[in-house]
C-alpha cells in the first residue's frame, strides 16, 4: 500500500500554511497574486471524481474556507477557483484572489507574468496571516 505524498513540483512552488481535515493548504510562492493551493491528502487522486462523495463535500467546504480567508485578508474584486492539473497530475485546487488592476487581469494568471517569489520575511508573514484565518 502506498501513502499520500505531495508532488515535488507543488512542494517546490508552494509553502505550507496548514492542514485541514482533507487538504494540505499551501501558499503559491508568487507575490503577484494572493494564491492558495489545496491538495487533498488522498493517495492517487488526480480528478475530483477520484474522491468519495464525503471527500468531495469536505473539499467544497475547505475551498469555501480558503476563499473566505483570501476575501477577508485581501478584499479581492474576484476569486478564481480551479482544478486544472495539466502540468501536475496530483489533484490540487487553486484559490486565487484577483483584482481588476492585477498583472494578468482579466486573463488567467497562468503564463501572464513570471512568478515573483516572496522575500523570506514576506513569505513568513503571509503564511502567518493566512494560517490565522483557518480553524485550529
């Protein structure tokens, strides 16, 4: 039997924020956008349909929690939620705060601009702020 592990590309591109019942919540290391990635801790999950009905319900709840955290902290004009997985097949859901004045608006964030990594200090502070928005 195999055990769940985080895809190396997701680990490289993100920083951990917290663990929820189903998902590991991670911050995309791109200061262009407040951007969370939720990764269900389910071995072999590639598509949302790979989750059980109860897991799909939990994922929806956790996406809601992440979206509300971004909305509370960053007051975006729009929230984008997507599970694409074209480059990283492991199931993961992007929750991105968007603004009408951001670098990619109104297009999707992918490929619009090079990622702008957080400074180490800014990354620690952003993770701290986000972590405080999730239930203990």
